[in-house]
C-alpha cells in the first residue's frame, strides 16, 4: 500500500481506508504482517512537511495496531522500486505526479543529503504540455482524461529530438466515447520537456542535469567515505511516466554526454523493472525474504512498549 497526503481527521480516514481494503480482500488484519510504502522525502523538506510525514507514519502504525495487525514494515517507495530491480544500491528516479525525485540509495538506506528534487516536473506537466500542443495543432478533445490516455498510449521519448522532427511519426489511438485521435510530432514533443524544459516555458533543471548533479554528489560522497566504487552508477526509473518508451535509453545517453568519462563509465539506466507496479513488486520481494518479518518489522508489542518515537528510530529507509 502507498500513501501520499491524507487530510485530517487522519485517524478516522486511515481506519476507513484500511478497513475497506481488508474487507475487499476478505483478509483479517491479524492474519499477517503488513508492508507499506511511504512517500519519498528529502533533506531540504520544510519542517512542516517533515512533521506532517512523521504524524502520518505514527497515525498509520497506531491505526493498524488498533486493528490488531501483528507487525508492520514501512519502507520508502524509492527503496522498494530499487529492490524490484534486484538492486540494493543505486539511484532511483521517481517521476511523480508533480515532482520528480532523484533518490540515491546505498545498501537499502536513502542518502537524503545527496538527493535532488525537481518540483513542478512530473506527469501532470507532460499531460498539460501535450494538451497545449494538441490545441496548437487544431486537435479537439473532450477532457484532460483524453489527453492522459493519448499520452500513455502514443507518447514516447525521442533518442535524438532534432532528427525525430524530420520523420513521419503519425500514429492513432481510439479513445472510448471520444473517437480516434492522430498525433504526429506531439508524441515526442510533449515528453521532450523532461530534457528541454524551456520548450514548455518551464524554468527548471532538465532531468538529465538533475540526475548528473546527483551522481556528482554521490561521487564526492564516495571519495570522502570510501564506500563501494560505482554504487551510484545504476539508475532505476520508477513511476507511470517513467514507463515511456525510449526514456531509459535517452537518459543514459544524456548522462554519458553530461558527465566526465571517469564518472560516466559504467552508468546504466533501467526502465521500471515491473512497469507502474514496481513499488508493489519491491514490497512483495521484501515480504518473501526468509528474514521477514523478524528483521524488517515493528511489532505491536514493541510499539506499545516504546511509543511512537520507536518507529522513527527503527525506520529502515532513514539515513
């Protein structure tokens, strides 16, 4: 299960949410431990954001233990995406709804101090830009849902943007209750704002520059701490937008061009290992380990005995 922001009253909302899930699955809370995915966070988050996240985590544990869940394992969603790729160290690039997070992870621990966050660069921005391009081409549509469907089924990332402009890239897709839509250069122009934000009037760092900056941070950290060489050279994409065809190859190419060869040598970018459900599969891997739940979970007894502060001291994804 994955959580973003949940409005107050938080306990009643969470109880209703979990009760509904358990009822639909026809599973009793007492039956087994639970793995939950927590939102990605960064060292430069505001104090209010950190406090809200801490309150959310405490509330989740409180509500679940009140429902008699025997043990809980809460892990950052970036870590779970990395596990889904059969890795324990690397950089996870999570293209979210409105924020893209570049998260370095060393041996399962999130290295928050060397991460990078692109606010305003995400799935919503690409969908919005595609709608602008469609309007510019005289393509009428009924709703933003239609644009989202076309993005998911027709859009891709060009390996070479300028070369792609010279090609015939027309393709069509049938949207239920709307009809057939045909897109051409809009298919890759919409996604190009990840690498050339200025095309969409966005004042933000490009995706490859942000990932390169994170890699440079990790390289400096490695020199200071003398950890395993090259642990940061595996880049794992996650999120629905990260499944766009061509994205992994383009990002890898851009990184090799943006970084000195001494750093870029050996860098590889992996597409979401299990598609949009990579985080779920990462949780499945954790729950199937022989050491689960003993080495991964906080039990109801530990929570009751030590209080809410215990969950933060024991968090698996804290640096």
